[in-house]
C-alpha cells in the first residue's frame, strides 16, 4: 500500500466525510488516490477558503475538520486559517504536500518550511520524513487535535512519502511521544467553590467556547436551572445556553450587553468556565475585577492564571465540573438566595437597555433583528469580522447547539463566507445565515463559486456601509474623525456580482423593505445574496474604551442622543 | 529570579525549535539552554535557565507541558543540585607569564589542553561561580577567545 492510500484509508476509518482542499503539484498523486475513495472532496477556490471551510464544518458538527493543500504557496495560504482555528480551539487536521525528500532545504520550486512556519499557530506540526512513521504520526495527530483543548494540527508530507509503498501492517508501531497524566485535584477544589458560593450573594457565571467544546449543553442547563445563578457569556460562548431567558444576560466585554457588563462589575463571585479572559473581555487585566474572587475552570492548565489571577483555579472539563458542582450543591442542599441580586440586575436592564436609534435610515441592527425574528433562534448563524459581527452578537438571540460560528480570537476578516460553506456541509437541510460586511466579504469573495457550484443554502447578508466600519468607528471616537483609508468610495455591484456566479441577488435600502426581502431570501432554495445598504455612521455601542473596566461603557443611555459614559 | 528547569523531551527533529520558539513567541527570557541525550536514547534532556518571577515561571512550565514532545518539566531551582558549565578559554601567554597562569590553573583545578607559542587553552568545568572566578583571574593576561556552555544540572541523590 502506498502512503497516499494509507492516508485516505485512515480518514475513511476515522469517519471523515468531507475533505476541503485545493490540488497542486505535490499532491497530484494524493488527489489521484482521493478521487477513487469514498471521501467527498470539496474544491474551494483558494486554500484559505478550504481551511476556513474545514473550520466552519468542525464548529457546527463537533467533528474534526480536514483540509488538503499543496506545498509552498498552497501551504502558506493555510496560515491564517490555522491561526484562526488555533485561537478558537477548533479541531482541525491540515495535510500539506511537500517537495521530495531529496529536494528539501534547497529552495526548490514551491518549497516552504510550513512545519516551521506553523509551529506557533498550531497545537502541533509534523513533517513525515519516513513512510514507516506515517501510521503513528496520523494517529497521534488525530488525538492531539481532539483531546484536551482541541486545536489544529498540520502534517507536512513529502511527495515521495505519498508515492512510496510499504507493507503497513508489518511496520512495527513506533511511539511518537509519551506524556505523563496531568494532576487533578477536582474534589478539593469543588469544596472550595461551594464554600465560596455559600458566602456569595451575587454570583455570576461567565461561559466561553470551552463549554461548547466540552458539549456540556445539558450539564449547563441542569446546573443553571438548579442553582439559578445568572449567566453571561463571551463571544465564543454565545448560544451555549438559550439566550431568550431571564437569567441569561448575554455577552460581556468591549461590546457586551450593558446589563451583562454591569453585572460582571458588580458580582461578588465570578465563575469563569471554558474562558480565557481575553483582553476583549477584561480590558487591562490588572483592572479587571481586582477585588472579586474568581473561580476559573479550564481543561488547559496554561490558561489558569495566564491573563488574570484566579482565586480558585481548576483544571477540568467544563461538563465534568458542572456535573460535580451540581452534585455537591445538591448533596449539601445549598440553596442560593438570589432575589436581591436579580433585582439589581433587573435595574441594570431597565436603566441601561441595549438600544439603537430607530429612524428613517436602514440600521444594521434592524436587519439582524428582523432576520432573527423571521428565522428564529434555531438557524445556523455565521459572521465575518467587524461591526456586523458585534451587532449579531448583540442582537441575534441564539439557542440550540453549535449554532453560532464566528472568528473570536484572531478576528479574521474573510472567515465568514468559507466558514458558511463548511457549516452548510456540516448541517445539511438547515439554512445558514451569513452576516458579513462589504469589507469582509471581499476578502474571500472567490468562495461564491463554491457556494454556487454546490447550491448551498447560504443566505449572505452584506451589511453594506461602504466602509470598514469598526476601524472607522475608532477613528471617529479616538482619532479625531480622521478616516484614514476606511471609506470605500468604490465597491462592486454586489447584486450583479452574485448574479455573475448564478446566485440570486436581493437588495434592501429602506427599513420597510426588510421583512419582505428577508422572507423572500429565506424561502428561496439555495444561495441568496442580500445587499443591505445600511447607515454608514452607525457605531457599535456600548463600547468599553481601551483600558477601561467593564462598567465604564460609552453609549447612548436613556434616550440621550449624545454618547456618555456610565458611572 | 533565575530558575533552572530540567525538561525531558522526545529525542526528535524539531523538538528544539518547538521549545526555543515557544520562548521567543511568548516573550520569556532564556538565559541558557543545553540539550543532550539521556540514559534513554529516545529521550533528550533540556536544561533551561530562565529569568522571571514565580508567575512567569509557572506559565513557562505550563506552556512547555503543552508541547506535544515534552514529557516532563521539573523546576529544580530550590533543590540540592550538582550543576556544571564547561569553559574553554584561550589566554595570551608569553613566556614571562606562563608560570603564573599555570599556577592559577592549578588553584582552580582546571586543565591546560593546548599549548601554543603565545597562548594557552584552558579547560574548566564547575558551577557558575567558579567559572566566573576563573575568567576574572585570567582576564588580566588577555583573553583571546572564550566559549562556554550553558548550565547542566542534576538533583543530588537522597542521602
């Protein structure tokens, strides 16, 4: 059996259904074998599209995404996608072809040291220099990608390892790596958490992507129902618990829901689960809740005390922690009295609701609210990066499981369209709603071809404000309105562009058109692009200015037309 | 504070770049790094001297542990250890001062491993203090070339 056949067989045995990729010189042989297998290959129009699609697929299914690329430029085109998956802990395997063993290190045609390049942005990267090592490397890479905190793994394979043959069953299994078990003092720490909860009058949960990675929806629901502790999430945790509930306050952070940020600032015990206390949540870490005891639960020990000091750090899977803590609370018959806390929260909500000016102009928030109203919380929602991403996080209440796909850590413009491709393959029969901007969409616009060719039911909402809205907003607020290089005085005609790809194009220019067009888009089978011409001057509020605490939000409060700071 | 970490890793290509790369990209300060095979040829031991406060060292340890090829990380800073560096030093040695240099070499119990017309090469092993002392003592004669390894360290056996 040759190396390519072994590789393809390996993925078949792992239950992989789709490979997202792009062929090239050093993977011709692999593609020859792939074409004769049961694996379905999705040809994107750029390697970056392939890796983001594999990423989107992994996020909506919980399975491992797989992508192929050739050596050199094919491999380097994966870099952004790998970094994106790394920061959001998405399980991914990237296979790259490499020049032949004899040509390595000689600056051969289409040679790049992709293993070296991707070292800091993958969970691990391999180069397989002996065909005999292929089985062990593949098995280990697969395990590395999915165990503990998931992440992307790259395997670089020289062309002669694909073409070379070996009798694999007779190859002795080689140990690639060995690791000692991690320590776990869960029971003791759970007792500390219960003691802290007993002391607390205003506890608060902060949930992140780790809860999704742990598939802990049910455990979370049970825990929240029993304990009654109010819930906030990070961007990556959005939708992990149905957001249309009284005790779910929404996203915290730089553009968090005002009441969620105020609750964060007022709580007397914060329990962060599967979060990494990124700077978008904490602002300056030194100023983040300096006097509030913090319980920090993460499966990755390196996250604990990395950005903020936790009083009770716990290395644990989110689901297991929630189960154990719930058990402990029940055994000790702990019943939290939270009425006062909820009445304070409800004051926050009434005093500082999330609002925007509804006028005659078309607001991006309105498009999102209308879509949410019509499509409901069960849709698969994908975003690109920028203002529209924050508007979706604020204004589209989600529920279900794995229904929100967004580039959280890396903030990759151009992620949305290819991620929506992956999401559509991962969730057949469901509408995929992509919210993008006129900036982001043009960063991987070539994937319209993939969407069109595969007739994917992706509804592409371009919240078109003819500018790079988020940067423009910062220039307005913090750079004396000097709009350097952020206003697009030229944009293509997105409708005609869509039509050139054979995709239906619709347009919304006025608020009163929105609901009709959105309904039409959602009921049209296959892809639809909706060009929404929205107010250029709209900003994302609230905003916690750089260095501020979570409560120091700028926004329009209580009918004021000017922007002011809370507190 | 300076910490000495003994890190057991798989003896594989790429492992050193993984470890060294980690230090540069996370902004940790590496003072010295020595790597070599252990009693098990499949395992190498990296001795790292790192500068940082407790928090930084804790992160360094955790991040090292996350590397796939890292088997075990031991902070042996507070332990009773034997630690050694190796020094090779070429010192100017005209006939008039040769005797004096050789006396110094003898006092420090190091060795002369090469005798040139106008220079000597001194080889020394010892802990950092001793190595520094030798360099200080020979500096007045004129050091022509100097090379030294980082520190290797081993925890003493139970007494």
